[in-house]
C-alpha cells in the first residue's frame, strides 16, 4: 500500500506549510528539506513528533492503519509499525511488524535523527537519514522546525521521479505533524541560515581559520568519546 501511494505521488502536486525543497539531487541520491516556524515550544513539538500514529497518513503505511505506529526515542530505538488484525471475536492482535527507521541520535526538544529507507526505497540498496531539528525562534513562544532527509546509494528508480514523490510524502507528514500549531505572523523561513546538522546546532558560525598561535586543545579532552557533545546550533 505504501509503495503504491508513494509511487502515485510522483505525478501529484505538493503543499507545504513553509519552505520545502528537493535541495540537491544526483544519479545516486537526493536531499529533501522542509522548514517551518510555529507557535509552540520545542517540548510540545517533540511530544507531537513521537506520536506518529496521530499525524502519519495511513496511505503511507504497510498495514493500511497507523494505529500501530510508534517511535522509541533513544539510540537504537525503532520508528516502527505493528501490523494488526482483528479476529472473529473482535480482539486486536499483532501479526507482524515493519521498521520504518532506526533512531541514531535523540536529544529531547532539540534533535531526533533516524536512519531508514522509507516506502518503496526499503527494497533498494540505499541509506536514508532523517534529521528533525527544532529550536526557539525569535518570536515569543515560537519554534523553528525542520525535516532534512538525505538518501544515497543504488536504486532502481529514477532520482528525477522518486525524489519529488518522497518530497511530497515527507512534506505531508511534516505538515500534519504541525497542524495543531499555528504559524506566527512572519515571513516564511528560507533554507539559507538554517543548519540542519546536529553537530553544529546552536553554535556560532565557525571562523575561517584558527589562530596559528592558539594553544592546542587539552590532550585529556581532545577526541574524548565520552566528553560532552557540542551544543546544537540554529537550524
């Protein structure tokens, strides 16, 4: 069902609450970006994000229902779908499951990053990485939110056809997720000025070159795998 719905989207128009774009594409992959600013706190958006059963379109499910959708927001957690059926006695039972994506980074109220090939891409030799980032905007009570989905590898689809279809599908879920929140009275956001990589979120822009006389980092903390990660940078 998901395969048919996403393939049919290739020829359909797309609507988005804010900035949407197939930012980059090549013969082996593409990058899709959706950005919006809404009147909500990062924590409110985070809570909504983790309940995909409430906003994901069932047309983009494998079972025809989103009742079994969930996200376990911790490293190695699953964005999964339980395939459920109702027996003759009216009892719902789980008869299968699907992994849509796997969580590789979770920082509540800031970033959720997952890897997985969505829809018909699941049968292809590709890796897809979805970064959902959020931070307080300049407007009081508002938050900037972004989806960035990067796909690369070998696929039997033509990128020029499948990328717009994935863009439409992902944009629909992005819009649905934000439906409970109203946009502020402001200009729509642009992709320029947004950094969608968690490694740089909330950090000041890097200088072009470090001072040659600057002392090197402390050897005890440099490249320390257990040291605190850098603070996120504006999306």
